[in-house]
């Protein structure tokens, strides 16, 4: 999917919501455990109930890998379902991969070609040749970790490297990578006050913003500092939507939560004449 | 496996060789492609031919993920074979994972509990709460990326963060994490001259050293600056051993290459009266 297609979907749906599919057998409604593939059935129900309210889905790969081959099958079925029934959705493999060149190329092949995700999250620690293999795929997007939403972000990311914070060094350096036009960045909502400075370095790139809701970030602050004329934001909510109800009505309640967020997003965009 | 067990194996075998199982269908001998599970058959043959010469095996998870469910099955069979037939081997899931706390916990469960690897490689960018879930497993080891063997290492790792290089900051900060006694570190052989300074910060932790051979690092230099009284090194070779011959004799030739390296390692240890 091109960035233009994504912007088109955002304007059409008046939403820049991304729903995180962190599907956990211990948290899904117990009645689903009788199904042959409870993870897929849960995802399918969530997707069917929310697809008109969001523009992206983000399975966190750890949750699938934790179930071995079964989990991998559920992931394959989920992405096939999305690509088949809702091809307008932007899909994100939240995998946080990154390795030496020939190995990153393997991960890129797995997630972009075989599973046919539109994008993948990548950790920047190993630098240029660990990121560029992902950037070489046309109309695929590499979402580099910049400033994450967790406490550990203060261990290294916000420390000053040769005069400026490491996450800014990541933004600046990655701009010079071959294929940099395919870069997006992870910036946690819990650190929204950093967004103004981030926008000075990357005025236009899309940001994937986790941490709204469950982790305490505010949508208002994210928009205030991060929104662009082409929106430039994908705000993710996982647990706050998919586990809003532990009962048989889980998909309906998830829809309500997604609808709340979509409504807030519409307001933010309308108040800035962006839609 | 405890660190003491690993040191015992190293002294017994007079080897601190780790063999990287970066198994690629395009590089294994063509006659194996007729097998039902060529990746496993290749690994099995390599392991059977080399197990007495090395103390560790390191499947790079990307190579398995690139084949989806089939690859995951080959990985499961490989680790089961290792744990069943050669339980004295130290096993490393070269996965370079790292995510927010509850997600890292999922990866830890997948690799430590379900697959029963002794260790996993982890990327440090997300800090404390992304690493500690791995450290909480008894007798399991977390091998943190410090200074990798690729060119991209110079993008961020060697840049100065508040006065000292980022990789040193990673070493120093991670020493304070809960469960730090379970930490090992990745330090590339291509940067052996950095090892003296690294040993000043972490005098005893085991180092996993990739980049000897194919990537140009020297075993002599690694030992000169990195070896400890308990050896403290696992030197990895992947392509240089497993793809030494593309023909039917691949396992024998792999054995010869492993034997060469074991011999060099024995000399390095003997010359220092370590065995």
C-alpha cells in the first residue's frame, strides 16, 4: 500500500486508528476456546466489528510466536483474512526485528513477501545495513523504533549522543538511508511532549503512536504536537479495545471503544480543517 | 544450563566454538531437497558431524521464520534433537528480540520454555523493562547486543552518549538490571580491538563473538583481548563451517573446518594455561 492510499483511507474513514491484535488465550472470552483456532476466531470477530472505524491492524508477533506453530498458523490466517476481505487496511507486523544485512533480508522476505504485510516494526540498534534490506521493498513500509512508550526508553533513547538525544540521532541518521522514503517511526504517546521536536526533524513521515489509553498517553497531546497536513499519524490501541469486555459481547464492546476513539480523531481532524 | 556447566564443557572439549545454523534452502546441498524436511536433515547432519568439536549451536531464527510454518517446524525439530541427543550443548536462539515488558515476556516464554533454548539474543534499544523479563528465568541466559560485527554498528553503537560510547552505556546500564547475573553480550570479532575496554566494564561475563572467518575477524585478537580465566568466550562461525562444501560431503567438510577452529582454540587456551 502506498502512503497516498493510507492518507486516502484516513480521510475517508475520518480515523487514523490502528488496532493492535495482541491476542492472548488467557484474555480472550472463554467461549472461544472451544473453537479449533480461537486466536483467529477472536481476531476475525474483532476485525469484522471494527474495520470501518480504523485504518490499520497491528498483530504483535510475540503473541503468535508464543504459541509456536499453532500461533504462526493463526497469524497466517489473520493476515490472509485481512488482505482478502479488507485490502484497504494497512497491516503492520509488530515484530521489532533487525539483524545483519543478509538476515534482515530474510525477515523482510518473511513479512513483506510471504505474509504480505504492508509494514514491519524494526529496531535501529544495528544501524544502516540492518535497516536497508527492509527499505528496498516498493510500497512496503519500515517503522523504525525511535522513542518507545515504555519506561526503559529513558535507559538509552533519551540519553544524549554527541550532543543530542539518541532517538534524534536515529531520526537524523535513518533519513540518509537508501529507501528512506519508506520510513515511518514509532513514537510513544506517553512522550507526546517530545513530538514537537521530532516534527522538526521529520516533518512529514508517518508516526505509529502506541500508548494511548492503557499506557496513559493522551490523543489530544499527540495531535497537538504530531499531526501534519496529511495527518501523518497512526494511533494504536490494543488492550483498551480488544479486551474491553471479557464476555460474549467482546466484539460489540470493542466496536464501541473503537467508535469512541474514531469520534475523537474526527474531532481533532475537523478542528484543524484536515477533513 | 548453568554458566559453570558451560565452562566445564569448554574445558572438557578444549573448544569454545559455537556453530551458527543459518540454514538456507538455496545454499544446502541439492540432494537434501528431496527430503521431507531438508532444513532439519541438514542441521542434523551438521550437528552429528561437529558436536564433539563445539559447545554451542546457534540457529538464527530469521532463516526459519523465512519459511513460515515449515521453517518453524524445522526449528522445533532441531532444538528437540539437540536437547534430546546432545543435552550438553548450549543452545542459542539468535532472535534479537526486545519489546515492552508484557511482550518480551511472551518471547521469553516462547524461546526459554516452549522451545527450551538455553539462551536468546536480545536488542537493548528499549531498555530495562524490555530486557528484564528474559533475565527472570533461572539458568537461562540473555545475550544482549553490545557491539555487533556489521558496519551499521558505527551508526549508533560507537557514538558517544553522555561522554562514552553507546555500547559501553549498554554494558554499564544493563549491569544494574534485575537478574544481571544471567547476562552475556554480543561483541563482534571484527571489532576485537574494543575488547580490552569492554573487559574493563564486564571482566567476567561471557561474550558471544560473531564475525570470525566469513566476516574477517581474527580468533587470535579476540582471545588476546577477551579471554578470561573461565574462558568467557563463545566464538561463532556459521557460513564458514556449514557451507564449506556444497556437495554430498558437506558434513565431513564442516567437521574439518570445525576441527581446525577447535584446534586453534585449544592452542589459545593451552598457551595461557587455561586447560
